[in-house]
C-alpha cells in the first residue's frame, strides 16, 4: 500500500492541465529538498508550489479520515459509523463557517485554508463544533440507558442534517458573494486551496493521532467486544471513551478546516482494511491511514482530470462511491439480523 501511495502521489503531481513526466517530477522534488533555487520555466512552479502541496494534503486528509472512521467504529461498536454519518463533520463545518462569517477564520481560493495568524480560529472552531455535535449525538443515542447502534446512526443523520441546514443559513448571511460561492464549494469537499502553509496543522495532527490511537490498539480491540469485556481485562472504558471523543473530534475539526466535509471515506476504508488484516487495531490503524491516503489521492486525480476546464468537489465523488457501500453494509447487517431472528 505504501508503494501504491507513492505511485498515486507521483501520478497526482504529474497529471494536470499540462502533464509533466514522472522523472521530472522527482527531479524537481529532490532539487527543492536539497535547497536548490527554482530553475527557469514553469515546471518547478507547477510541481513544487501547486501540485505537491495538493497531493500531500489529499494524502493527509485521507489518512486522517481513515483513522477517524476506524476509531469511531470501535468507539460506538457500529460498522456503519462514520464522521459524516454521525454528524461530526457537519458540526465541524458549522463551527468553521461560523468562524468565517464572524471573521475569526479565513478561506482562500476554492478550498479551505487557514492563516497561522488571525485565521487560526478556523480549525479551533471546527474542533469545537465537531466535539459538540458528537456529544449531542451520543447523548441522544444513549437516552433511556440503552444503546442501539442503529439509533446512534439515525441520531447522527438527524443532527447532521439540522446542522447542515443551519450552516447553509450562515453561508447565506455572508455579505461577499464571491466568498459565499467559495464556502459552498468548500463545504462539498475541496483541496483546491492547498498551500505549504495549509499542510502544517494536518501534518502534525494526523501522525499524532495515529500514535495516540496505535498506543491504545489493544484497548480498542477490547472495546469492540463490549464495555464489560473491556473492563474485565483492565481497560478504563470511561477514560478511553473520553480520549476517543477528543481525538476523533480534533482530527475531524482539523481535516474539515482544510478540506471541507469529505463524506464516506471514514466508512469505506475500515471495512476494506478489515478484509485484508482482520479486526486487530494494531494492524488495522496503520493500514487504514495508508488506504485512506491512497483513496483520496486517487479521487482527487479524478476530480481534477475528469472534466476539461472544471474541477469536481472531492466530496461529491466520495459520496458517489461511498453511498452504495453504505447501502451494501446496511443490507448485510439487516439481513443478518433477520436471519438470526428467524432462527430464534
């Protein structure tokens, strides 16, 4: 998968309005990493300033979404869980848009970016929105003392749609028409505003999230077997859940602040990885990060090259791929439940 990811990154940088040979791509990268000044011509500018940051951002966002999806499914013990379906991404979007409208965040180009100065409020607002929406969905799903996985998903969909409606209202309140169009495009998922500055926060947050989750891989394995089982092997379930709430919300907030809400990657990637390595999170988490990175880089290539002179939002393509996966997983779960019920 690492080899496939490097191949996809090379292809992403090579392909575009003007194609560049892969050998020239790596030549430019090695020269710039070695500290050489840019050479005359446009290849250095296109490769180093435009395409490399975008390809790396796609990989970081995809890796983060793979991690968040895997951790969320372990947290709620539900294979249908996903930051988008549970309303976490919508909460992060609402927080980010509120920061933009109120002037605490900035949005550049067609993609979401933040400035390290006054624009630092954007990822912070997205994190707060993600955490608040996750807590609300969890509270609604746990009402009455029980916990039904399908109820959690329905609560997430309901809260997510409510937050999406409120987000649209805030967008319409923006006085700048150009900003409104940019925000609407960004809300559908976009990597078009990628710069080297954009990479800084996800480049720190995603590896840190992987390290934190990997260190608790055994506890995640126990948590998927149920709270009582996890507690019986020494896992502090309450503390672990609080940590997972914070980590997943923080990662989601960071990712949404730089790319908008990209749907269904967190749903698809864990299922695909479990088919390869099983449910052990010691192997599942790193593979989910690599697979998510590969998937989103490939999707971004398709978004940039599928239509001449027009770029598709990344979230639109992932939704077209992920919605059938969701229906398939839901059909299998309902079919299994009907079969066990009939057998009983």
